C-alpha cells in the first residue's frame, strides 16, 4: 500500500511540475476552450461532430472548469456526482442494477394464476458518478491533438435477474468502468479518432442531451466501442463519417453468452458510414452500418468435432434530425435495427437451420424498427418529454424449430434473451415496446435536480418460424426517478 501511495504522489507531483504549478479555476469563456472552438466561431470551419462531446460534456450543469496547463498543453478536469433514486411499479429487465431500464418483465403466473412479477421495487444508486479529463495540445504541424478519458462506476452492463449474476463481470458492480478513452487529431476540415468512444450510431444530439434517467433504450442505440474513425467536411453544411469498429463492453450475444469473440472471429470489423448535413444549428443525418459475426468455431456430434464457418451478416440504417432554436430543441431518430443487441436494442439473430451431419448451423438476423422523439426547452427550469416505440419486424429468413422443446424455447435466438448465459427466450418474444417520459430539470450551478415519470408497455407473446409474435400479452411499468447532480 505504501509503494502505491509513493507512485501516485510522484505522478501527481510530476503533473504539477509540467504544468508549472499553475492550477486555476476558469469559466466557460476560458481562453483554452475558446481556442478549441475558435475556428468554428470565426466561421473558418465547423467543429467536427466527434469533437462535439469534448466541448459540451466538460460542465453538464455548471460553469466552473479546472484547468492545469503550461505553454503548450492543457488538461481540463470535470465530472459530476449523481444520486439516482427510482421506483418501479413492476419488476423490470435492465442493466446496471436496473439503472438503465429496458422493458418490464413478462407475466409469470404462480400456481394460483397470480403474476409474480407484478411487484413494485425501488433502488438508490450513485454509480453513474463520472470523472473526466480532456487533454489539448501541443500542436503537431497543422493538427491539434486531443486526448479524452471518462470513467464511471457502473461496473457490468448486464445482470441475469433470475440468478442475480453479473454476466461476464462477476461481482464488479460499483467498480470503475472505462467509458471513453481516445486520441483525436483535428485539422481544419478533417478529424481522425482512435480509441473507445460512442458508436457512430449514437450521434452527438443523442449522446449529450440526455434525459434525467439517461434512458433512451430500447428506442435508440447506446454503445461505446473501440474504433478508428475518420470525419471530413465537404463544406460548412456537409460532413462524412467512416469508421471501423470492434466490441469490448457492448457486445453481441451468442452460443457462449455475451462476448466480443463473435465479431473478432469473423475477421471483419463493424463498418459504418454516415452523412451529416447542417443548416445553422439544425442537423439532419443518415447512416448505414454493417456487422458480421461468427457464432461458432466448431460443432460436435457423436463425440466428433466439425469446423464451423457459417457467419451471420446484417445491415442496419438510421436517419435522424434535430431542430434547435433559442427556446426549444426537438430531435428524432428512426433506426432500422438488424442484429443490434450490442446497442441495447431488441432483436439479435436466430438459428435458421441445423445440418444432420455435424450439427453445423446457419443463421438469420432479427429485425426491429425503433423510433425516438425528444423535445425540451433549454431554460433554467427545463421541461422535456421523450416518446419512443419499437416494433418487431421478424426474421429475415426462417427460424429453425427444435421439435424436442416447447413454447418460445423451440427457437434459438441470440438477442437480449437466449445464449450461453441462460437468459429466457421470452425476452426475444417482444412484439413492441412503447414509452412516454415527461421530465423536469432545475439548474442552479453547480447543482441540478431532475424528476421524470416514465411509462413503458411491452407486448410479450409467442414466436413463430418467421420470428413474428402472436398471442400478445402486454405488461406495463411506471418508473418515477428523482436525480440530484453536483457538477464540477
């Protein structure tokens, strides 16, 4: 323990020496921040979308910034402490100790026909607390380098509620989790990013202006991935983004449970292209996303091993827009989701055939159509409302039916349910989800108070061989959230 303290003390002392012992508290007009956005202010160029997060997350709800700097480099420290307090009228399926609510649990009748999941619950969490560091400079030729690190304490992203096990991250809740860590080089009309950051299907309009509960799932993509991203501007009104992406924390489901190996073994990274257009502060974008998975390296039958080469490929698309005025901001996202479980959306992929020789499988992607609309008034007392819906579009092909099983377990689908982690196939038998969430935020620097009421309805049913749902039985949940932030 003593050696760790010495190392940490030496590290912080070195940082202060490099910064010439100059620690200052500055406001939003600080010259370092002004220099970052000077080109955009002077209309020389528009700051690229992958730099938007850096400029806006430094102070979520207060003005002060803490800056450590010397003549060539600046380090900006920020973050917030957040207390989340929420109550649900029903048992729910969610991530991060149900902090991120996905859907209410399906009906589970007991021997007398009473619904076991019709039981209210509450929780109080501070694991969303975040710490950030933004590094700027020194210049490399005409390029300005940026480095960004952000952590929170959410731990594992998925919990099997039936066994209370943290899938893939045993007993890691309340531990530091890396959200972002990247290097970005910016020229006047070109930007290159390498590291872990928001997936491009999470545009800045979605990543920055969050709701009180930070819940846009299952209506909008949420994923942070290691990636190589290029952003270039054709003009002041058009921007092209291309990216090659892998998986780490947000991963796909498969025969061995949630893992990044299915994408890695397919040898093709997640490929993405996106076009963004601007009209003043208004934004319109369209994106296309390609992903290929190799679920199995081999299969077994009668004690023999057979090499497996069958992959599953899926193409997803997204269109989105934002209208931003002085007193009102409105944004909307429409996502055609094909095998986007790693984005915390419904769907995934299913087994479409099993050969009789070696149990080798073929696969077909499951498809969803998701919609999200959000509107708020950026005032000191900020009202807002989020409306979302997602609809199951079925499988692209035909699902294989196991004659030895009954109910939804006849089909093998790797989505939010199924897979090696033992989650129920009922979570893959959701026909639709509808949500409405009015909210109110009150800002008084450095404190922000938020209140939100969210109603969710999910339609569970029975799967057929086309991946469609019939005999639908809806369930409802109302979540009341009270949140308190201290921002710095």
